[in-house]
């Protein structure tokens, strides 16, 4: 994953690079580093851990002409200061930050070693720096060295590069990892996403795979296959990329509390009071498609499972695949299939790989993302936004509800069922009440801080909600949590139930209520610590949290939020880094 940021020109580069890096920490936070040109040399400073530690060692009085910085999610080499970026070539001509993975770095390293290059780290990035240096020393041109380096590298890379002989220029190259340029007054900027740049500019250039070149304070040049190409400038609404804790202790709780307004905004964007506002050609294509195939990862995959349940009654064959697996076995790419790609970030590498496969075969994709201008959004046949607003906490919360409600709206549009809109509005109301009673959930969380494992059980829609609930507890509270359909317990997992084992039971649907209640009794008989989250209509007085009623097909939006709050408070009680859980990153840009 990793986040990179770079700039050249007349702005306070220390402030821009360090603040920008903090905004990119959601992409990884194992180590951080900065390099800048000042007083005839390139200075490199790196730390293991967070950007705040880096900030403490970078002098406040620097005034560089060009600088680059990096926050790392370790792929090759341990997450220590040595392996932290930036990395330098042997003669220190090139200093580089890199996001991506170089698949052939071992043979390249071997070839360079034979030619006398020495390597000091375990990273693939050091290979890029030295390869650039060698190719520059042979050709005498940085641009030619970049072109040759790109030809030699296999894998993914977004790189920002300082060349020690040109202190007023910042080089870059990109393939399969995100990178965009920003054009500010008196400065050229680049970063992995717009967020670090939005305080300086609203004018961006999205780079294509294979682009390389340089930026200067008042110029930029982009090359592709050795041809100079004309930059395509795009203006973005920078307010969409700004975020602040606004007094909340964590982004996760802030973003959970935003969910009712996210639901309302989504409805306003896709329904005008009498008609659905989806692209007509897309609706036509969906109606005539025989198959709908969802592709996604993580939370977006669980939201897609809900979508599949909505779409099946339309008489279509509906499949849901985990993107990283489908890419190995890409079946179903045919004229009568539409692929729906669900992604909060729009930059998930596994999904981008699937999209490339589908696009290469001429297939149709509908992308539902939360990020305008993201790779998946730009490369889809039809692109739709989730309007959840910037999600900063690594754990997805508001985007899950936005995705599920979006799919319910899309399905309603296909069926001309306008009544669905009022049912979704009701979800927003129910969530207001759930959030106003969050301290009840906090009290439940206090009871389980010593538990190491948890089971989530439910049937039907509640099983789908259980999967997302278990994921939240895993990632932010570090509990080993697994979801099972209630009916499956007796086929094995019940052997793991001991006195005190935490089981979270979800029940919302009258159709399955009596069967799942039987399962709860079986668990109670084995002395599990049972916490049941239910909807009012199917509740029982001993339930741990009873939420207001919504239609069963929308209930996961309510019960998942209860589970999100539960995970949040367990993590809070355990004193964990809620917004940046260990080993994770928000945007998973490596496969
Ligand atoms: C979990 C979480 C991840 C993401 C997954 C896909 O809370 O955030 O599981 O859902 O990495 O990311 P997107 O939706 O950006 O494609």
C-alpha cells in the first residue's frame, strides 16, 4: 500500500510534506520518511512508526526546493527505519519513494550486484533507485533512464524521485499504483490521492499507467512510451477530500454517527421525489443482462452479498466473488453478464486487476465507489458514487451502509418500486435512535474485554450482517471472530463453545426468528456468553440490544451499525489504536 507525497517550488514544503503524509497514513503506518534538497545536498530522514515521530526529527527551519515523503505498509523487508523510504542509489544521484511491489526485484538486484552495486536494505525500492542511476549513467538522460527503468520493472509502482543534479524538478513514474499531480500557484505537487494537495490546489492531472515525467514550480511534462503527451487537467471539488475530527475522539465513531445523513444524501442523489435518477442506458443494460456478477473485497464483499440477495428475485443468475480469487479464474466474461464492482476507495488492487481482465474482454462493468476520480471509477463502463463522504478510519463503517442502501435503491429502480425509498428513509430514523443509545452498547462492550474469541450467528440477512460484524470485531478489537449461519453451528463449530465463549446473535427477520432462537438456546445450554442484538418486532426481553424496526431486507444496515459500535467500544476499552489498527491500511493498493 504506502502513501507518497512530493512537491517542488515556492510553498512551505516541510509543512506540505509532513501534513500530507499524516493525511496519507490511512495507506500504511509502519514507518515514515522524508527527503529534500537543501544547501547543495539531498537530506534523508526516516523513522520506524508514525509520521508524528518523523515530524519530531525534521528541523522546523528547513527551506528545501524539492521534497518527497513516504508512509509505509511493509511488503519487502521488516517495518524498521532502515527499510523505510526514501531510498538512495549508490552514488546518491537518485532518491526515491515508491508505492507498489516490484515482482522481479531479485533478478534485477542480482544483475546490479554483479555490476558492483551494493544494497543496504531488504526492499525492492532500492533496486529501482540503483537501476535508474545505472541507466542514467549509460544514457546521460533522466527521462531516458525512466523509460528504460519502466521497461525493466515488473509489478506495480508509483514513484516520486529527486535527481540530485536538478534541485528544482521532481520526477515521477507510474504503473498500476495510484499517483496524481496537482498544479498549485508557484508549486508542482504529486501524491497517492488528492487529500494532501487539497489545501493548495483544486487542479489535478490523473496519471495513466505507463506515464512518467517531471514537475517543476510552473511546468510539467508527461511522457508515455517516449512520446510527450498533453496533460489532461481536471478540477475536483476539494471540500469532498477535507476531514476533521470535529471534537470526536476517533474517526470511526464520527463516521458511524454520520451514517443517518449518509443514507439521506444517497437517497437525494438517486431519487428526485418521484423518479429514480440512475443512468437510463445502465438500467436498460441491467434489465437485459442474464447474469449479474459482483466483485469486491472485505466489507465491500459483504455488502455485495446483500446486493446478490436483492438482485436474485429479478430472475437473473447472480454471483458474488472475492476479487482476489476471481482474478485467478476469471469466468463469466460474456455479453450477457454485467459485473458490479463495489469499492469504497476505488483503488483496491485486486479489484483493479479484475477490471482490467473484464475491460480487455470488452465486458460491461458498473463501478459503485465512494471516490470520484479513483481508478475503478474512471475505468468502468458506468460509474456511480456512494456519497458517503471521505472515510478516514481504516475500518469501513458508513460506506457499508451506503453500499447496501445503494444496492437496494438500484434494485428498486429496476423493479420500479418507489416504496423502497420510504423504507430506506426509515433506516436513517432507526439509526438515529441506535446512535443516541450508544452508551448501552458501550456497557455491553465492557463485559467482554477479556474475551479472545467471538462467534457471530444469524440466519438469512442476519447471517450476512454477522459476517460484517465479525470483521469489525477482528480488525479494530483484535478478537478472533467468525460468523456462522445458525443452522451450521451443529455441523462443527459448536464444538468450540465453552462456558463464557462470546456469541453475538443477530435476529431481525420474523421468517427465521424461531429457528435462530432455537440455536441461541443450544448455545445458552452450553453456557456461552450470549449477546443478542435484535429488532423490536422479533425481540425477547433478555436481548442485549433491541433496535427499532425496519424492513428485514434492510435490517443489516441497523444491526451492522450496532455491531460497529460494539467493536468500537471493545477496542476503546482495550485501549487500541482504533482508527489505524495494526497491520492494516485503508486503501489496499497491492495484490
Ligand atoms: C474493512 C475494510 C476492508 C475494505 C476492503 C475493500 O473494514 O475496510 O475490508 O472493505 O479492503 O476496500 P474497498 O472497498 O476500498 O475496495
